[in-house]
């Protein structure tokens, strides 16, 4: 089954927004940013340095899954960012959707911490990075992820993703 939705995943600071934007532009696909799907309560918790619970994340994941379903129903293709840190979160997004593919932006704590220290995010303080790494369950080969190291320029990451997608990245005729 051809890929119609790519979920760019990884911890905060791994480059999801940058890579997803470049990838969507390169492929000519729609783009969605997972932060836009968070409830005001979730945003307030994160802004106050409180990690989200699985219960907090469920409506957020449901909203992202709804966006994916709407896109698929319209016959469109898209790229969405989502930390998707746990396997069950990825299963929630991909369940019954064999055309959803995950791109995992993999990087070590020190590199990501340096990136976060050098940026400003509306509500994701650097103090939450440790909890993200503690929560992270890297995708296994059975999930068929595209895994890309983040220690290279975003454009090189996008090229690696496009190459891994192969014919799936080609526009529909």
C-alpha cells in the first residue's frame, strides 16, 4: 500500500517541525503541526513544566488521527508532526491505516539538549526533555519506520526520507 501520510516523530527538539515542513514542500503534500491539536489544558501543563500523561495525550492523538482520516477520505496526502514517543501512541495513529508511515528523527540527549537550549518554544521548556527521553520507546523494525539521524542538515534528512520512500514519494498521476 502506498504511503499517503507521513508522521514525523521524535522528542522535542529533534527537528520535527523543520523536517516536516521541508518534506511536505518537497513532496507537495499537506502539512499539519501536532502542537495545533493540543488542548489548552495540555498547553498549560507543558508551559508549567508538567509532563503530559497518557490520559492527557489521548484526545490529542484522537485529533491527529481524525486529521489523518480526513486527509485520507479526501484522497489527499500529508505530513504531520507528532512526538509519538510510545508504541501505543503510534499504534493509535496507524491502526487500520496501512498507508501511514513513521519517520523517526533519532538523536542523543546531549545533541537535542543543545538544540533546545538554543531555541525558544511557546510552551515546551527544556526541563521536559528528560521526561521525553524516559518516555521514548524507539520504533522497532516491525513498525517499518524510516529512521534518520539528526546530526545532519535538515535538507539531508529530507533527502534520506525521500530516498527511503522510493516510489511512495512520487506524485500520483
